[in-house]
C-alpha cells in the first residue's frame, strides 16, 4: 500500500492534536477524574439570594470545573423541587416540619448557612425618620384591624411624628415563602388572634393586602406604591434604599435589625437548638435582640446518588459555612455563630454516597 503524502499526514496529525487538546481543556481530569466538570442546580429561598449569588460567583472563580446555578424561586418551590429530585439542593428559611420530612424519599439534612432579619418596610411620603412598631401593632395592621397610618396606636409608637390619614395598603408574598413562614411564626408568637385566625406557614391565607412574588416582588410593590407596608429580608430593603423599622422586642426596647441584634437572637436560642438544627429564633428574649430574626438553610439528601455531584456539593457548602461567611456582613447577613458552624460541619460530614462519607 502506498504511503500517504506528507502534507496529508501532517493535516491528520494536526487535526488529532486539536481534538485531544480540546478534550483535555473541557475535561482536564478525564471523565471520572477529580477535576471532571460537574454541574450543580439549586433552587429555593429568595431571602439569602444576594449572598448565594455571591457565593456561586466567588466559588466558581476558584473552582472552574464546578458550575453552580441557584434559582431564587421561593422556599416552597425549592422544597418541592428537592422532593421531586429535579435539583441537587434546596434552600429554605423555614426548616421542614416533622410531617413534611416524612414526605421525602430519603433523609434530608438541614445545614444553616447564615442569619438574616425579616424587616418591616414601608412607603410613606413626608415621613423622614424611621417609624417604630410594637409587635401587637404589626399584627393588627396585617389583620386589617389598623387601617389608617395616623391610627392612635401607630402614633403612640412614634411620638412627635406627623402621620397622614391615608389608608394602609399591606403587601405580602404571593408565593410559597420561607420569609412568610418566619414572619407569620413571629406573629403567631406575639398575637393570639393571629395564631388562631391565620397561623404560621409558607402560604398563609392573608386577611388583607396585595401580593408580590419573592422578596424582590414585595420590595418592588412597596417601593412603587404609596402608603404601603410590607416585610422583606433586610438586604432587599437596604439595596432599594427603603426605610427599615425598629421593632419592639420582649424586653420592651425598639431594636433595629443589625448584624449584632440578629446574632443576639441566635445566641438566646443556642442552648435549646436541637441536634438536627431545625430551630425558630423569632421573638427571642434579650434587651438588644431583633425579634424577627432567622437562620436560612440549605437542604440536601443525606445519601447522594451521584458520588461526583455529592462530593462537589459538600465541598461547596463546606466552603460556604467557612470562607463564604466573609461575604455575609457586606450583604447585611449575620455570619453563623461559631458553635452552630461547628454543628453544621457535622451535618455536612454525615452526607454519604452509598454509605461512604463524602467529606473527610
């Protein structure tokens, strides 16, 4: 057989080289190697979304082979997608209730990631100083019992402030929401009437108001609609330059939502936080506690079906509760207390693939 011309052989050799280099670039560790490209999909809570997007960006810079996408859809949607196993991790501000846990096909691990505050924000022309609200006043506004901005009870919380006689328009979440669960959990603790008539949950039957989807939607409604009042995670109010109300706590003090006052709320529950880390920290005791504070959680199946994905997931969450905490304060979240971070480590180490731990 005749040898191929040298020019043909050179073209064939060069083509093979290009294919090989491209393959290595796309998958530098080989199909099953430690550097193989892995994609993770998460969905859920809007509450921590500004921080989670920062985490995804920063982690991606240092781990180019790990592609993570987080969709801010609301806690209810994230829980539903995790249950249906269409995402690798879910996210919720409210931990799963015992009855909900039983509906999953496998054991779900709760990993607290940071702390945040659900804040009362409003749009009221002519009022320049932050309005203050007692817990019973907040409950009765959302129960539609207080209907005017110049109601004597709002005025009593805000001496010296000239309040307009305008009607109050309540803005609440329209979707299944962990932020709503935190807020209504708080209202159920401070108002027997709220507890009886509405209760706590991700999708309560609101007595009054207009809805917005996600923290983004409620923020937009309040920002663009005069005489409104709503509840959002602190970061959303701060990013949109909306006023944030000090709220009267159990100690009788009007307290602003800050890193320190949210951390104080977590500290007051440290001794009573259960082994599985599912805990509500609303209406905490203490002089300088902000009363509508909450952990937010990443939810994952304890036994991961895909070893490569499971390993990438535990490494990302481990980074989040360690290096990722450095981004929390700038985005108006409180980092995890040291003892809770240590306990969260244990939860991550409990995640396995077929019984084999994924984090040493």
